[in-house]
């Protein structure tokens, strides 16, 4: 067997780090009619969305501060 066939391509590996499709689709999903409706589940998703937005905001602030110091 060839070892190169098992290892992912370096370029493909780098693009996986910057693949934000899961994050973006989390905010813009259609309502699933088969999903159970409960307050706890709705609260969990709301808290998850808030935490993702706060994290992305903090990353943006850190990048802006790093660029402004250089």
C-alpha cells in the first residue's frame, strides 16, 4: 500500500481548518418538523448561538488589536 494515498493533501488539510460551513448553516437552518419541541432544547440552541457569536466577536477583536499594534 502507498502511504501517500492514506494521508490527506496538505492544501486540503489547510482548507479544513477554515471551513465554517457548519457554523454558518447552524444559524440559517430550516425548522425541522420532526424535531421535538421543548423549552430546554430551544434554550440550549439559543445559548449556543450566543456563545458562537461572542467567540467570533472576540476573535475579530484580537485580530484587529494585533494588526493595529504592528
